[in-house]
C-alpha cells in the first residue's frame, strides 16, 4: 500500500511568496544538462521525454548532442564531478549549457548530517553552474513508498523542505516533481508511478509525469497541450490525468497561470 499524504501546497513553508525563483530567464533552452542517478535514467531517460515535449512546443528538432544526461547509479550529489560535467567541449558540444537540472539521492533526507551535506553540495554545484553561464534547476525527487524498507509517511515533507530551502539559498528554480507524485496518488490510489518491486524508481507513468512537470516548469506552458504519449505507450486516460496533475501542481507551486 502506497503512502497517501494530503499536501497543503500553501503551508507556511511552501508559500509561493517564499519561492524566490518562479521561472527561468530563458524559457526556451535547447542546451540542457541533467545530472542525477537512475531516477533520471529509467524508462528511456527523463531527458529524452522532456526533449520530445520541447520539440513539439518549439516546432523544431533539438540537437541531441546538446541535450544530455549524466547519471550514476545510486548517486548522491557528492558523487558527481560537477566541473567535469559542465565541460561542454569534452562532451563534443560547440556551446555551453543554458540550463542544468540536478537532483540528489533518495537517502539525503534521512538525517540531519545528510541534509547538511545536501545543502553544502547544492551550494557548490549551483556556484559552478553560475560560473559556466547556465541557469540552475533543482529537481525535487519523489518520496519512497512501500515496499521500500526506508519509506516513511513524512518523507515528502522532508524532501520538499530540503529542496525549497536549497532553492531559496541558491537562487535556483525548484521543479516540484515530488509534489506531483503525491497529488496523483491522492487522486488515484490505483495509479502506478513507482516500480512495484522496489518502491523507489519511477515506473513509466512516473517518468511521464516527471517529464510533464519539468516541461511546464521550464516553459510555463500548460502540459495539457502536449500530444506526446511516448509513441502510444501512455494510455489516453492516464495521459489526460497526469497532464492535469502536472498542470495544477506547477500552477499552485509557483502561483502562476500556465499559458
């Protein structure tokens, strides 16, 4: 049984007035780097799904050589060599990245020491991203659910607090993926967003929802306009439901109206 947590988006801590960055300066980035772990990598890789959605919105293809993902299985932030990752020339690119999206490991909320290390690593990473000329975005991960041994009901609260605080401290956009997962489960307890065998990694619908949230957070465009359904692999009813969830989550989180 998955944990169903009723979220109050406009709690004292989560008030949109406290979120300093409510959108990117460049809402049509084409050179984007994703840095994370298998949460990005699963299901044909999150960056591929977002790229296809952006191509639909841009009405043109994005050069795949400039739209990249660097993932390490089980990685925490400290496992990544951020300077090397940002070296676009070593990745056979002509120009530097415009946007870098990062996330930490699922265990970084577990205790105070890990949360402090997360804060320290985010500061160092966002500073390096700023030096490179790119904008930063923090991908708020989803919570663990049963049957994972370390799942606990308050986990999403710890995740959102940690990511929002890091966004405030480092003037970085926070992408509210974890909140979208919770809201989807609140409305449809039968939906499968996590892999059922581990309660950690996203299933295909989880990756699709994540991509919708990233897409709308980047562009401020409604995901309800997206036709992309992973080449027919997302059922129409699931597609409509997840687009509605992504739309309301992004609008509520940033206190904006999507175009």
